[in-house]
């Protein structure tokens, strides 16, 4: 009887950095997420959180907006200077200014406290799926497309080039660094060039919302994309949504 093949090694645990100044909330979130298998590290203020981020490697950050020393928005900006790690912001008030400022700083999504653990876990899983996103090859390449070095399709829209295999983006030959959410949003537009995509459709297909979410996450992510790709690449169709110009 031939020996059985060794079982594959389990994947490493997902490492999450939580920065939350409320002691009770920090402990309860840490315990709850550890029960779901996440490897947690927590900090009570923004400067400590930034130090931990610089010293260790994390797969996802959860940042409260209101933090002593360095607030969550400032911390997110500092993180984005060097990293595209997924960032989930938490706001106690759900204040519109907090939400907009957090998303403009580079956060991928946000939740309003108090938040149920299953909602928090659902948002975390959605962010992690975007971070490991691999697009399904689209049949029928458009004019100007061709094979990429990675063997997938090379999509070309004017000066914008997208390597769907290597998940690399460039404008006029210059590489552009995109967060996982920005990249998935761009790939969604690139799969439907010239077609208007409504906000609720993008919330469902990019953010994995199974319900109507806050369309500001779409608007702010499009704004960030425009800042990186050029103002005219993604067109607003008032009252409907957005489309990628061919």
C-alpha cells in the first residue's frame, strides 16, 4: 500500500492591526476576531499604531477615526505613503465629514460603531478578497489590446494600459500604484468600456455589498482613481453612474 501524500500546509493566519482607543471596545473586537481565526495586534493610539505598522507586516488595518495623538485619518495617510494594505475605518458618529475624510485619505471602506461582529467580519472578508483579486479573462479583446508578458490580456485605453494578469497599471508608460479596491474598481470599468455602471452595481460587484451601501465609497474611490489616472479617463453620467472612456 503506497504511502498517502502529505496534507498541504494550512495557509498562514491573516494578520490584522486594530487601532482603537476605547479599552473595552479594543478588547472585545480583538477577542471576537481571534475567534474567527484572525491573528490580532492592537494599539490604543495612532502613534503606537504607526510604530507597529512600520515594525511588523499586516494583511489588513482597522483604524478608529478618533484617536489620541495621531487620529485615524492622519494614520491612514501615513500608511498610504508606503503601503497599499487594505484599510477599514471605524467611525463612532457615522459623521459625513469623517467618512469623506477617511476615504479621501485612502481607506477602502468604513463601518459605523457600534457594529455587529458578523458585519465587521463580512467587511474584512470583502477587503481581503479584493486584496487577492484575480480577474476572469474576458473574451474578445478590444482594438489595441494584446498579450501581456504575464500571458493575460493587455488592455489599452489611450495612454492607460492595464495588464490583467500581472495586475499592473500604467499611464503613458509610468507605473501607477493602486490600492486593491481602486484596482478592482478599475478592472470593473475596463471589463465594460464605454458602458455606464450604476453606483449600486459597483457597490455590489466591487465592494461585495449584498445591500444598498453608502454610495460615497464609490464616489470617493472614483475621485482617487481620477487623481492617479487623469481627470478625464472616468466620465460621470449624471443621475446614473460612471463609465470608462475608450
